[in-house]
C-alpha cells in the first residue's frame, strides 16, 4: 500500500519516525506530511486565511516528506493533494504515533484524531494511533510496539472499509509487543466530561490542570488499556446524538 503519515507532534517526533520505519520495512511505500512544529490539541482546526507553506524535508524511509506550517488536519488534506500531484493516490492515511492517549473525551481535542478524520472525510481510509504512557512510568516511552500494532490494524483495514467520514482510532499501552494482550473494541470513557479546573501560574495566568477520573466500567477504553489491551474504536464526523429526535419537530415559530 501507499501510506501517508501525519501527526500533531511535529514532523521530527519519534512516533511518526517509528511508523515510517515499520511500514516501509513491511514493504509499504511511505509519504509524510506533518506539522513543522508541535500542534497537539489543535483538534480539527484548519487554515483558510493564509497560504500554507510546505517544505520538502529529508525523512528516513519516506519517498517524499513535507513539513507544513499548518494544523494536523491541514497536513492530511494538503498531503493527499501533494502526493496526488506527484503520482498515484495513497491508499490510507495513518496519523501518529501520538505521545499520549487519545481515549474517551480526549478525542474531541486531538489533532492526531482530527488528521485521520480529515482523511476519511476526503474519501481515504484514516487510522489514528496513540501511545498510552503511564505517568508513573515515563521510561516506557517506546514507539516500536505501537507501530507494529498499527501495522497489523492498517493491513486489516482494507477488508473492513468504513463509510465516508468514519475512521479507526487505535490506542496502545506502552509495553513490550509480546506483552500486549490483543486488540479489542471499547466504549469511549467520559474523560474530560467534568467541570473545568485551572491553577494560577506564577506569571498571573491560568493553567488547565484537570486529570482523567477513575473509571471502573470494563467496557471503557481507558479501563481496557490499563489492563494491557490495545483499544480500537470507530469514530465519525457525525456529531448528532444517535437517538430518536422526533420531538425536535415540536417547536413552533
């Protein structure tokens, strides 16, 4: 397959490098289009008021690579355009590997998720990949196992296509590949569905300081990943509440 890689941690982040090495090592042709600096929590923001600048950069294992002064979703759509200008379209966009989890409500803020979603809205299968790092064990920040898990999902995806505007979101616990228990579906935990919490900083500003709560529902993604499972969820652009909405027609003007 021809794979376009992007992320929100920046073109020189270790996670995207691990993806490029793993996918190219498996025989896939890799292209890269990623932000020129970290753009974490950019969500699905896009640049419309100014031209985007894309600089070709050297990138191991990639046929072509660009650093872009835009958001992750910019990089996904511009990358698809630039690769198409250079030759055949890509078969898939893989976004990540994000440094940190994109579980539960965190998905709404994630530039990693947004880039994969942008690809899916452009008609190209999208996969977001994130590494869940235990704050108590920062030394476990190793991206190779997550890249291998992402490869397994990506090679499975062509046989399991999603509708336009739907994507896959993979989270992998930071541990040895041989210790991963497997890949399972999961419900989104209600992370960040809480009252805002900020702390005063020394310079008079406010720093967001809320932490994910404690959850015990065994079907939640945050619980499953804490037990050694890789979680795979389907996400969609459709923000509608999936429920009976006939009562919405009761309002009279």
